[in-house]
C-alpha cells in the first residue's frame, strides 16, 4: 500500500480580513458560504416566528433576500388573510432586518458614553516627549534587512516554536528527531537544526523579549542568640527577578494589545447617565490616582497613568519530598482590559521567584522566625519593584503597541492574593479583616462602624505598642513589627490595593468551605451521623442524573463534597441548588439561592449601578437567610473573614471595576506554564536556574511570534492560533466539505466556526418518515413554510389548515445534521479575546457510541421582553436543511416546553417549565423552527421534590422521565444574564 501523502491546505479565502486555508476547492466554496467576512453574511438569516402553542406572541418581521425567490410550482395561492402577492404571483418573505439578538447588542452599545481623564489623558508624543498635534499618525518603524533574524524562514521559526513551546520536546527527543530527519532526507539536505543545542542557541539569539534575570541574596541581620543558633539565622536566601520596568514596557509595546489598552482613566456611563464598571481604568481608583498626579505636578498633564497589578501565591509542583514549593511574583499592566488579562495572552508576566525560608519543626512557630519570614517577603517585593519608584512621580517616554510614544507615569495597582496572603501583605493577624477595622469577634456586626485601614492607622498602633508592650492591638489586630512593602512607594496603601478574590473568597471560600460544608453537616445530622451515607448520598445521586450540557461535571459515582479543586467547586455550584431542594429546610435553600445570585452578579464583565444595588441587596438577604444554620445548631457565629469580604464588594467594584479581571484564578492558571511545566522540563536537581531559563526562552518565542506574525504565510498558520475576533452570529448548522475532513479531532479548534458532525441526504418520502421515526415530518415542513412565507398572517402555521400550507415535492431532499454551532457574545464566561463563545448543540441518536443526546435550547420569541419572558425552551430532535422555491432553509425539529408559572420559583429563583402537550395531553408538541431563532443551548434540571432518585438511572432519560424542570440559569454566567 503506498504511503498516504500529506495534503497541504493551499486554497486561501480571499475575503478582506480572512485568510482561512482549505485543502480543496469545494472546501473553499463551503467556507466562503459561512465566512464572517463575506458581505452576504453581514446580517443574520430570516428569523422564524416559532411560538409555542400557548398564547403565541406576534411573529417578528423576517429578513428578505435581495431578490424574491423564484415561484415554486407546488406553492398554493396565498389565502386571503395572508400578505398580498407580488405582481408575478410569487410569495414575498418579510423585509430584511438584523436578527433580534444582533439588534439588541447594537442598541446596548450605542447608549454607552466614555469620557477619559482630562489631564492624564495619555496623549501621544514624539520620542523626545514633546506633544504631537491631534490626529498625528505614528512614525513608521525602520525597515529591517533581516526581519526574521535569527531564523532563516517562517518555517524555521514555526518549527522552533512547535518543538520548544507547544509540545515541549526534551533535548534527547529533539536530537533523535533531527537524526531521523537527516536520515529520511538521505543526506540530500541538512535538517533545520543540528540538535537541541542548535535549537536552544537560536532561541537565545532572538532579539525580542530579552529581559534577563537578576538576583540578590538576603540574610538575617538581627542579633544572634547565645548557644545553638537556628539554621535559618545563618542561611542565605536567593531571590530572582526581572526588571519590572522592562516587563511593563514590553507589555505596553505589544502590538497585540494596541486596541485593548486604556491609555487613560475613563468614566463609562450608560444612556441614563449611570456609571458602568468594566476594566480597572474604568474604576474610581484610577481616576483618583490621575487626579492626584495632575494636582501634584502640572508637567504630567497629557501623560499616561500605568498602574502595575501584582499577584503572588505559593504553589507546589510535586507531592513528593524535597524542595517542591515555589513562590512566584507576577505583574500585569493595569491598562490592559480585563479580557486580555483573563485570556492568558501575555498580559500577565512573571516578575520573580521569592524565597521561602525553611527551618525545623521546633523553630517554625517561633515569633522570631515568623517575623523574619514576613519581613523577608516585604523587603524582597520592595527591592524588586524599586526600578519603578523613580517613574511613579515623573514621566518616562515609552513606545506603545499602537506605534505611538507616550509619557508614562507608573503606580502600584491592585494586588491579587488569597486571604492568608492578604494577611501577610497587610500585616494583619489572621481572623481580622485586612481592609477594615471590624472586630474579629463580630466581623459583620461592627462592619458599619469600622474604619478603613491605612498606613497611618498601622503606624498609630505601632506607636501604642512602644508605650504598652501588652497592648491588645499588638496581639490581636496588627503585626506591628513588620513594615508593608507599599510604605516605600508613593500613593500606595496595601489595605486599599487588596483586590477582590472571586475564587478563594466566593467560590472556594463561602460556597464550598462554608455553605456546602454546612449543608453536608445538616444532612449527616439528620441521618444519624453516618458519614456520607443514607440521605447524604441523595444530593449526589441527583447531580449524577443532570441532563447533558457542554462542560458539565456530573459526578456519576456520587462523590462526596470534600477536597475539591477550584474547577470542581465551580461545577458543583452549577447544579447544587436544585439537588438540595426538598432535602433541607427552605431557609437553607434560600440562603444558597441568594448567595448564588450574589456570586453571579459580581462575576459579570460589566457592572452597572443597578447591579451594584442588587449586590447590596443580595448581601443583606444572605446575612438574614444564613441564620437558619445557627437555628439548626450548625454554626455558633459567622465571624468568617472570607464571608465578611462580601460586604466590601460594592466598594471594590467601584474602585477597580469588574472583579473577574483581578481574580486569583488568573495567577493560578499562570502557575501551570511558568512554574509547573518548566519544573517538569528540568532535571529536578536544583531546578530553579533551568526554570528561569525556560521562562526566558518562552517569552522570547512569544515576543518573536508577535513580530513575525505578518511574515507567516496563511497556509502555515494553525487555525487554533488565529487571533481574529469572531463576529456575533446565530446558531449555524454544522457542515464540512468533502475532502476537508480534519485528520484528527484536535484540528477543529475554537477558531473554527463549523465542525464535521454529520451530513445525511434523504428524499422526503413515506419510507424516510418511518426511518426517522417522524411520520408527520412532511406536515411539519409545510407548516414551517407557511410561517416563512406568510409571517403577517393572523394565524400561525401550526394552526393553519394544512391544505393552505405550501406543498413540498416528494422528491425534495433534506440534509440531516447531528449538531449545530452557536456563536454568541459571552464576555463573563471563558471566551475568546473578543468575548465570543462557541458552543456545539447536539441532536444525535448516539453520543460517543452510547445513548442519544438531544440538547435543549433557548428559542427567542420576543426580543422586547426582558429575560426569560421573551424566550422559551425546546429540545432539539434533529437539525435539517432543504431548498424550497430556490431558497435554502436551515431548521431544527424541536419538542416544546411551556412555562409552569408566569414568574420564577419564589424559593430557588429559577423558572420552571413542563413538557408542552397537545390538546388531548397525549403527545409532545413538536414543530420545525428556523435555526436563527435559536439563541444558544439551555440546561434543564428536574424538580426532584422529596423523592429519591432511582439507582442506576441514566441521565439521558431525565428529560423524558420527569414532568417538571428548573431552567438552570446557573449553568454558566451568560445563561444567568439572559434567563432571569
């Protein structure tokens, strides 16, 4: 058998702004049909008026093609109550308008006004710092004689990036690969690299991203005790770092961020004049810092204020013995917008590795060692940040990613840390609030009367301890013998700069460690104290039967709710509320429900003043509802610092913008690349030096990639690395042309808008109906066409006499699809840089060679109604497309659900739906809707009541076995924003 030849994707899309490579002309033709850069795709397809049977709203106007479709010979004369026919007798579709969701987004964005700071406005200047006239273009870069240096070609660079950065191949494997390469070429040409040393040497020669590592040593300088001296007092501790000024200037000069950086503090307001809090520079803190700088020195007018966001957290690389713990310090330019920092695109860089003092178990709790360990941290951070101090009061001319030069003045910005780290950074005793002076014995009770902590307050307590050694504040409030690192820098107060931490304060703290633990304790107490047995297994069994949803963790083995990771806690949060409803007192259900409301409100990417009021109301109600745990003897008090932090979230949002751009999950994700993966690639023998070198090479490759991007031919670009922002579109039937099938599943990445999920052509004949198990398919198609051709009719297609509906040719061919792709704007969820989220909606008789999978979807009925009142839920049975009258119709056959009430459940806050039955109550209401009326996938959870879940019950039967369901708005943050 001849070897399979590699087929290069050499057919390139020629639409402006697109360079998608395809492997065949047919693949290119199909790509152009759905390409977002195709002018024909600038608006959504016709919107299907697809109301449920009960109380249907008036159908919206549907878009029309530029020219009327040809008349079908099978189309009957329009009934008198329909629209008037055209002069040629053909039916006229509705006039062309943007889809309802697209129109809603345009309306929302048009009402936003942005005002930048009038003095520190980030105006461009020349390289000497002199202001340029408004509208001046940036100076072009000088042409480089060898723009790809030190590489010979784009392929030469891409191979180095692939081996070192993507697959992280070891030196031995690189050497062996080049040996095989040389042998395969039969000495006709040399391999691109002579071996691992040649590859590493080439990477080290990259002139971009070259920020060398520096180091210093720290040693205890206090008085040594008589007798045996502890080893930590004589040991030297190494701290490695990179110049933070160089790191910030590299981020600022990154052309990828040119349009995603705020060059000045901004005030964002909606049409009604109310503030909107989004990124760090939209908060009040950045505005106040700009005011202070403008007042202190008029020479700074027109400069750019650049706050430096910091973060640190210890991480463990192995569970084995030995030195397996590291303490990285991260830095990010605060001007980068939140979606850039969350996308892990280089907006967060490692600044250094802090020292971790170790000693014997007998000495680790001594006051002297703990004091030394704290002061070592503060002194090290202050030493690392010293290069920035000079430029915190005067401007430095710096080149930015948009090609302009600006005068930049820096400042210390928010610090990302979990609660134990916050206590160390703020020199506050554990158990107290690091932001305010509320008493640890009654945190929330005294919060209203508490004052904001500051360096002045700490210094005052320090002076009191000099007069009274046994002062209460010295032992219970402030660690007076430590000096915060922020005291060495202007305009910096660590108590103000501690950022909100969604992961540890809200998700892993209040939810997992508090509420879930308390519910478990209550259930165990009701079961006679039997651990993880009896009634406690019931919530786990309920979670295991949750219907399918992309990314949902079902925990099919009924695992307990202890020792969860952050992702486990987030997954549990999505399904926990319906699982405990009916098993615990209603007060506990309300407490969990109102806390989830708070969590999903503060997780939004854009927070308005109205949302801030809802956040305050949620905190107030949560404090009232959590008393049920005290009433049942689960808690004696609620003096929990992480739970107390909820009271500060309104002020923190107003100061720093939406919290999702300053969450510790960002730094924890960076641990994987900067610490854990580099450690695994090392020799494990004193690996820190190798880890520093690996990080430096990775930064060089990333910087070179940005510079070389315009020089890489389109056919060599990996579709998964395309950085183009995806335009908002409706759900699309998935398809892939013949000859363009991906060679492996990983080829279909998030940037691909369609995937191969199935393509079956069938004639619409009685045998086809029986094969599909849908005897009335022809009737569904005819009633669907009635809605398409007569949208202004007084009745809808499902109620129209069948003989008045358009006829279909018995030889009409339909294409069946197993899935559709929905693309929508969901910046609060994990998404692309443009906030776009890609989701696959499945309707397949066998999912992963197993049982059927028919997902539920939100169907938009009335875009003028708020939230779920303008939508309904349906379960997709199949996706299909066909041509009629010369027009292509992409559709979905769905079974409807109908709302159980006209308002959400007063206990859980979730809407409830039930299967929509026909007039006799025997059959599910089924019809065909247009694909454009589908907004995105939906998730339903059964209303379990007090009944137990049958053993070995499969989740694929949940949607047909239960009669009442919750519309799960907590399945993700976008669902919460639309299904209220």
